């Protein structure tokens, strides 16, 4: 089952989405759908990472910054 989800974009963002969609041969709605999925997936991964790090609170966490940098170095998320 599909449902509609509408959002308002300012002109600059709409132009950027349209340009990107055109360059990929896709509809703006497909670009928006994929962006939402990637955003939500990233948020879920960040929350799981924080949960796991929190469970190690009794251990030495001096390496936490390095772990976080390594975990989120995916260039598509920047």
C-alpha cells in the first residue's frame, strides 16, 4: 500500500532536487523517498551505536571518538 507524503521546499532546494533527479533520470519523488530512507536508516544506526557505547560505560572509553569516526565515515552521509 502506498500513501502520499507532501513537503514544501524552498525554491533553491527544489531546484537542487530537480537537477539531481534529472541527472539520474529519476523523478523528484523517488529522490525524496530514497533520501528519507537513508536519513532514517542513518538515525537508527547512530542510536544503536550510542546504545552499544553506553553499555560499555564501565569500561575504558578513551577510544570512543575513534570508534565514532570509523562508524560514520560513509561519505554519502556528509
